[in-house]
């Protein structure tokens, strides 16, 4: 893959990551799913190419994409945690995964 093609693919990835952020902010399920499909397609394009040497612009775009993806991942996790908390509050059921208490009991039995 040439650096020009890589730059174009990375620009597309950055745009998709921004679209995903907007979809997450608006809780737009169709936008989130669409962004997921687009990210998978672009990752396939990136995997298919052999890049010999990255120029500075490509390195910068890769780092930006990495950071944006991490922020989006954290937002998705926060949304999921909030949904779990709300469902637990509505049902009166405790969370399924409470590692703290289980590990403490296991440690005290030994």
C-alpha cells in the first residue's frame, strides 16, 4: 500500500471515528452500528496493505485514530455501565459481576 493510499484510508478512518463519537453522544444506534461496519471495512483495507515505511503524516494520523478509538471505547463502556446501573435499579437486582466481595471472601477462607 502506498503512503498516499494509506493516508486516504486513515482520513476515512478518522472521519468514521468522529461519526461514531457523534452517534454515541446522540445514542444513535443506527449510526453506531454503521460506524462499526465502516471501521471493520477500513481495518480490512489497512490489513490488506503492506506498508514499508510510514511518513510523519501517517504516523500522526495513526496516533490520532488510536486516541479517538480509545475515547470512543471509554464512552461505550460508560454508556453500558449506566444502562446496567439503571436496569439494576429498576429490577432491584444486584449487578452480576461484583468481583470485590467475591475475591475478599475467597481470600479470607484460605
